[in-house]
């Protein structure tokens, strides 16, 4: 088990997650054709909290992989690349305020709090569309995405999915939750 308090992995967990990430990286070169694994691994080995967060993404079904590299800042962005919204992060409302507003039938958690606890953030609409350009995801599920404050202030939140070969962005009450809706996350390293 990961030591959640210190956000560090054991040596065995570190070896295992690096093995998983490298295998996924090698199998999905279309997501990162110009990027070399050695540079990423070097960064991961020196940033144990980020590696812990990637392990959390993996444990909850996200299948994280590198989808973007910013040359200026020398930053790699991992995103959840699972075919459907991560199974371990579904049936959650948008944020803690929405969860607290529910009088009955409360879900077990909310997307924003879960993301913060994992040390990640939920995808923006632009990131969600970028992810969709690397391969079709959310054909049967949907994912909460970052929501502008003006919409959230009025009680709403945004989610997205892919249907009819098109990426759709929708709105819903932030306190709603569905078995087929979770959230996808991003992590920069």
C-alpha cells in the first residue's frame, strides 16, 4: 500500500508503476511521437510525489500516459487515457459544495476533492479535446471537466463525452452523479 500521508511509494511500487508507464508509453507512440521515455523516467525518479500521483491515477483505472510536451518549460503532461472514464472515479458529483448540498442519496465523493487528494487536476475542455485527438475515449461514459466560475456559481458544471464521432460538451447540475460519469485528470512533470 502507498503511504498516503507522505505521498511516497515503496521501492517495489516505484518499480512496478515505472514498468507499467513505460510499457504503455511504448505501446502508444501515436500520443507522443517526438518524446523519449528516458527523459520522462529521469524526471519521475526525482519527483516522488508526482510518481505517487501517477500511481493513484493508475490504481483508479485512469491508465495515465504522456500526451503533451512543452519544450519551453520542459514539462510533460500525463492524462488519463483509459477508453472509458476511470472506473474508480465514477458516480461522483462535481465538487464538495455540490456533495454537501445533496439532502439524500449522496454519492461517496466528489470529483474536485478526489483530484486534489490524488495530487492531480481535472481536464479542461481544451485538454479533453486534445486527449480525444489522440484516440477516441468516453464512447459509453462521460467525464466531468473544469467548469468556469460563472457557470459553477449558478449551480452548474460541465462534462464531456464522444458520441456520433463528435466530442460534445454538456452541462448538468453540479450535484448530479451517474454510474457512467467520472473524471479524467492531468498531471504535469
